[in-house]
C-alpha cells in the first residue's frame, strides 16, 4: 500500500499522516488486483486490456495460446500501454512423460514458454506438473521426473529473468493433470533450487482444505518463493464439474480474507490474481464479469 | 496367514513345513477379504450373505439403512450363520452442525449407530465427520467440533465394545461431507483418545495421492489404530462423478499392492474391505460383481 499523498509545502506543520480515505484504499487494492484472462475468456486481448484498465485493475494474467496468436511482444506492449502489469503467463509444465520423445517434447515446449514469458514481459511462468501417464501407478516416480525437468529448465529460465512457478493443484487432479498436490510438495520441489529460479503458486481453490497451509505459507514467504497468489472459490456441489467449477469470489466456502492476511504476514506484497474457470462466467458480458470480480475482491479479500 | 496344516501323527519325521499351495494361498487371501455392501447394493442381505460365503470371502461391511430394515441382531445372526464376519458398520458421524439442536440430533443418531453396531456384532463403526455447514468458512472450527463429538461418544462406544473409526475422505469432499481430509488429520483426532476408543479408516480412494501416507500408516500401526482398510480404485476421468466414481480394483491408478504391503508392514492383519460406489457395478448381476471383485483382489492386492 502506498503512503498518503505528500503534505503541501505551504500547509500547516505536519501532524500525524491522515488515514487514506475509502477511495484511496479502494484504488490501492484494485491496483494490486490482477485478473487472469481465463476468467473472461470471451474477451479478446485488446478488450481485456481496455476493460481491465478502465476499472483501475492493476494487472492481468495471460495464457499462451491467445498470447501467441497476438504475438508475445505485441501483447506485452498492449498491456503496458494500458498501464497493466502482466502478472503471470499460464502455463508450462506437463513434465511426467516417461518416454524420451515425450520428455524432450515437453522440455522444448517449456523453453518456448520461457521465451514467450520473457517477450511478454512477465517474470512468472506458471507450471502445472502433469499427471500420471496412462497405465502408470508410480506417483513418487512421476514427481521425481518433475524435479528432473525443473533442473533442466531453471537455468534457462533464470537467464531470461523468468521464474518457474510450480503450482500445486487440488489432489483430485493428481492422476490426470498434476502430481504436485499440496503446497508442501511444491515447496519441497522448489527448495531444490534458488528462490530466483523456482517459486510456488498459491491458489485458494487448490489449497483451501489443507490445514498445513499457514505454516507452509510462512516458510514460502521467508524464502521469497511466493511467485503468484491466485483466488477462486470452492462451491458445493462443484457447479461445472471437477475441471471448470471454480466459483466467483464469495459464492463458496473459501475464507479469502484469512488467506490474504496469511500471505501478507508471510511478506508477500505482489499481485492478487483472480483465476476462475467457469462457463457460467464465460457466457456473460465480459466487462460485467470484470466489474463483478473487482467488487467481490473488494468485499471478500481486502 | 495361518500356518500349513498339522503334520499327521503317523507320518514321516517332520521336515521343513511345505509352502502352502496356490489354492491355500487363495483361500487364505479370500478369507481376509471383506466386501462392503454398497459395492453390490443390488443384493438383499440374504443374497449378499449367500453369494459372498459361496465365494469363500470372509466378511462383509454393512450399512445402517439396510441393517435397520432387516433388524441389526438378525442381520448379525444371518452373517454368522454363513460364516461371515461383519467387518464394519457404515456409518455414523456428520458432527459439524453449529446449532445446539443439530448437534444434539447428531449425537443421538450416533449413539443409535453404536447400538446398532453392537447388536450386529461388529466392533467398528465408520464415521464420516460431516462438511462445512452452509455459509460457514471456518474449517478449523468445524474440525474442532468433530473432536468434541468424539469426546462425547467415545466412552459410550467403548462400553459397548465398539470402536469409532474416523475416516478421512478425499479433500474434494471437505466442503460438503467430510472436513477430515487426510490420514494425518484423522490420526491427530484419534490420538486424543485411546486406541481402543478411536481408530482410523485407511481407504485407498481417499488417500492414494498423499505422499505422507507411508509414514502415517506406520504411526497408525504402531498405535494399533488401523480400524479398517478399504479399497477402491481412482479412475480418470472419474467415471460417475465426484461421489460415485469409485473404480473397480485394477481399473485405475492406485497401487494396491504397495498399499497392502504398507499396512502389513504397519502390523495390520485385519480384513481388507472393498468398497465401491459405482452405478455401473450396481446395474450388473450382483453375484458377477462379487466374483469379479474377488478375482481383482487376488490379482491386484494379494
């Protein structure tokens, strides 16, 4: 949060600084907010930039496919022209193939993702580790292959000023999408590397149920490893199934304020990114969804 | 496993005991197997008893509704008449109500469940803790209410020779059904009580993703707290959704043999219960499903 405005040179002698008014608090909070592009996938990149900036939201998280379609450097310029930070690029990863060809293809694709992040002008590449290959039963082995891939990629990314951000996904995705299921596992992986090379993503949707998160957030914060803080609500029953059922803030049972206070206490002062995969939101007017998201953020997170 | 048969009194001098043959190994393994009634809910209790016993399966896990319909003592006699153990009664729990009336109703219902278990002749009452009440966001508070309820029930159950078996359910159920999401949480709750009063349920479907399970199983075993060991497979994508998608053994990615070896190493020698909630199995002939289940168990678990 920024300090209150400067005292006018010709004013009275400085007393205690006045508390910022509600409008300043709101503006500072919105400047910290980032909206992940998938939340409003119905918007083009220019629409996203315009509507997000118009609301005073400070940043966006972008995805590789639309960024490549637009051109990574051009997308970065577009966002900067609207005063927006690109808080993350989603996503690399999918490192769990066992066969050499699959493994090589994954590493090649991730080097391309690093380059796209650098061209876009973001320092955070979100990685989803990949699931168990079909027919496999060896979860520890798959997790070790993720570590091996990070070891190959981390120096490459660091040279390009991009940090690999390992995202733990909810355990319900352990088989098909992400063998890294907890913040503890993500941290254990990240701690094999420097904090400049590998960080972790903290996403409330994936972690809200885990009582170890407060301690792990403190540990991640001490190490400077919180690379992204993402929000989505957990709604019961999952409104659009396991994959797309991520609820608008306030519609479910996540205690966002407690999460945000924990990340604050851990020393994290970076962006707070809202990432909702939810067809009900995609069917609505994108600008309306952005406005609602900003209001929900101010109500439930601030 | 039992020792090989006695040496005939008039036989040759005893040498090394012969290894049990395949038929004896199979019979001993099936004697350890228990099939949870929900796996074949299309069968009545008499059908379940007859078909299970005919296959040489040693036990059944039963559910309160059908047991009450038949009469708990009569159901117990029926199973014993077929040489079957009742390895568990499912289920009590749902302790997370905040209001005094809801809380009192839950405790009353659980005392009734304890009495039903005692009448049925099983020492294991499986408890599912309950989820977050609607509109609640305080997961630690809900978990503490579970502990409070256990404290009220444990002496009552112990007097009736029934052990409360706390079942951690997969984290995807934390909001609506079970705030106890890991074996670690279940153990932490159970350890507030004697191992005679409160144990834990180890279910592969709920725990397969968690890398801490091997250590926790060892700890649970040392304390004699493994009250039930249940099997179901995790199939991707979940074939019947979050609630009913429990796969037949071998259809998914769970390493059952590794799990069974871990429970063996932890000193657990009790029944191995297969509990599948799966409409595709319910639509089939129940005796066929039982037979398939026994064969899958022999192939993937033994």
